[in-house]
């Protein structure tokens, strides 16, 4: 479980900073997302990858792992608190959960959810 967790945390970090090709390579054919009111539901791989804005990706990122579950050898869930900042100074703080399924060519994200943390509930960096 430790090896899978380390690999998936590395994938999570790369999803924050990666480009469209990274998303296409590491997202399953379909991914259930709960990100914002206009980005909730099942999205196809290329549709999700098309949401990546290449010009202003996250430049700093702190992940605080809150929990993991591996109900089977080929399915893994993780939850963490993310604190991130873009190059332009835009900050973001959220509780995040992702689910991965192991395919023949590696782990693929098939679930992703983010809940922004209101400023009143944020701990200092």
C-alpha cells in the first residue's frame, strides 16, 4: 500500500502542475468530478484535459495527506488538504479527494473532488 500511496501522491502533485498531455495520459477514459457547479459529473478524458489552462498553472503546492483507502489491489482513494499558489499570486485552499483505478498501463484517475476551504477556516501557511 505504501508504494501505491507514494506513486499516487506524485501523480496528484503532477495533476496540479501538469499540462493537457499529462491529464490525457493519467486520467481514465471517464472521470467523475465534483469541482465546481459547472464542472460536476462524468467527464471524458479529453474533455477533462481540455480544462487545463497552460499559461497559469500552480507554482507552489503543499499537500497534507488526511487519509487513504485501498479497498482492492486495483482501486485506491486518497484525501488531502491542498494549499496552492499560481505564478500570478492567486491562492487556493481546498480539501481534495481522488480515486484511482489500476489499468494495464498504470494508475488512472477516475474520481476527483475539491471542496474550497473558506478563509475563516484556513490555518496559516
